[in-house]
C-alpha cells in the first residue's frame, strides 16, 4: 500500500510540474529588451491589431488599432491617431499627446495616453477596469 501511495504522490508531483511548465510557455511571446528610447515601430501583439510608429522628431502615429486610446475602450473598426510624444524624465514612461484621432472615419476626443515602462519592449494601454486593451511590441528594424 505504501508503494502505491508513493507512486501516486510522484505522479501528482510530475503532473503539477508539467502544468507549471505549460503555463510558463503561455507567457509573453515577445523578447524582453532594454530600450534606451521608444523611437521605432511597435506592432500590436495578437489578438490586438494596429501599429504605433514613434518618430525621432517627437511625433507619433497609430494606425488600425483594435483599442481606442482616446476613449480607453475596444475600437469598433480601426482606430487611428497622431500627435506628439515625450518621455518622463523620472520614469521610463512614454506620454502620447493626441492631436487628431478617428475611429471608423469619425473624429474622436483628443486625449492622451500614458504607457508604462517601454524599455522592456512592450507598450500597453488598458481600460480603467483592466478588462481590455492593446499591447504594442517593439519591432526591430530589419537589417
């Protein structure tokens, strides 16, 4: 009986270990970076859609986003925006000041967005309840 219980216990531990390995594989599929600047092309990670282009001249554009940053909600159709950006001097946060925005061709509020730490290669915008959002992943230039 002790031998059977020992085998059951070992099988249980192995099952839990396999589950933990499987769950770890479900984490972010993008590389963790250490970026000095947010300048570059950022593409939405699935299931999100869209592109965020942060330019060295202090401007940005968002095209075809599945998340409306002006309203902090899912976009119906594609969300497009443009404006200026700046980085916090104290924290690695990027601030987007929206000058123009539209969703399905209709003008949107010209609010801004604050993204947490961009240095690790991901810029995420979420709604207030953190139930929906979009993550833009840095796309290194092709050589």
